[in-house]
């Protein structure tokens, strides 16, 4: 799966992994190799995340049911807890620095593509 920003006509994520069942959502990126540019994990449903057990920082997009970015966290460090975002239905966890690289902003509409 890929993640596209139609307004800016840009691909945000080339390789989007999915965590949609209980065990994969609970595990998230714990034990995962550091993400490469263009690689991300979508956790659904999810309104907040923690970084306990993580070995690398990440950027996080909080996304609503209609695929609009409602909040952003950049460079969330290990052993931290991010704030809950009640309007979010899922999160997209990306390599730290990817939000700045791609230019994604709160309010952007995203699309999931095959």
C-alpha cells in the first residue's frame, strides 16, 4: 500500500505496512528494524501511542476517519508517551524527519493507494 497527498500531488509513503489486529497494533514498531525513507506503519484504530521498547525516534501523523491529518508529532523519542488525539481514528508512524521531508501538514487530505 502507498499513501498519497492529492492536493500537493505527492507520494508520502511508498511502502505502508498495516497493523489492524490486536497483536500487531500492540506491537507496532517494537522490535522492527529502523524505518527507511518512504516506509511507514498504519495502526488502526489508534488515537495515541507510546515509545516504550522502541529503539529509534519516529514522526507520527494522526488521521481522521476521512483521511484528513488532524495532528502531527515530529521526532517522538524513545520511552515517551504522545498525547491522545481524540479526533484521530488511526496513526501513521514514519521515520523521524519524514514529515519535514514530505511537507505534510495538519489539514492535509490523504489517499490510500494500491
